[in-house]
C-alpha cells in the first residue's frame, strides 16, 4: 500500500484508476467551495508512485470529475463530471481533447460497448446519441417517442423520421420557428 499523503496529496479522492504499467495512478478530486457554493473546483492528477513523480496536474473549473474511465487505446481517458458532462482527455499531457455534448445537451446517462470504443448517451426528451470514442465524434442521434415513432439525426443535421413524428421537425431562422409543413412554403 502507498499513502499519497506522504507526498503531499490530501483531501478526498473522487475516483482513481491504475494504468496498465501497474505503477502509475490517475485520480480525480473536486468539490464545491464550502464558503461559496457557486465555486466548483476539480483536479486530475497522474502520479507515478514508484518514482514518486507527478506527471501532470490539471485543474477543472466549473465542474469536477467524479468518475475516471481509462480507454482501451491507453492514450486517453474520460471523466464524468459532477454536472454529467463527459470530457475526453490525453493521458500524455492531461490536455482536454473534447467534451461529449450533443445538440440535446448534457447526457443524463452513458454506457459503453464491450471494447469501450463507442459510447451511448441518453438525454432529456428521449434522445439517444452514439459516439465514436476513437474519432471523438458523434455517429448518430435518435429521438424516440415510442416503439413506432422516432427521428434519426446525422451529425450534419440530415434526418429521417416516421410519418407520425414529422410534426416534431422544425427549423429556426432569425428567432422564428418554422414547422415542417411550413418549410416548403417559405423556401420553395
């Protein structure tokens, strides 16, 4: 056992992961400020406990990581933040690579495929997004109303839908909402 307090790390650790080399640990800390609840601070540490060297320390403002997930590429990792945002980081230098947030907002839940190369996030209003974690991009999103009504949306905004769900399609231009049946009148 190794006591991180011996090298100056104190406080509560929210989550941690041991890297495949079995001597490097990635851990996440963070909490709301006790005096001002609007201030939220988080930190990520990559620490080699064999050499006792801190490889990087990254500060996160506005939210804090409460879960750390190593990805199979062994070069990157994800954090799930306290506000449910999902961040993708480099293990090399702690650089933030991307935030997984779709047009439906911050995910409420997430799941991975067997080899953790893809992630599915669920959102409010029945939206589901499939992410490619290797390319760090959205593959497709679906809004499900029930087993027979859905809308499938590509990352570029193309869509297909069931006939009864077409009434949920709309277009916004200059702060005006145009419903699907109005699009033909306005643009043709």
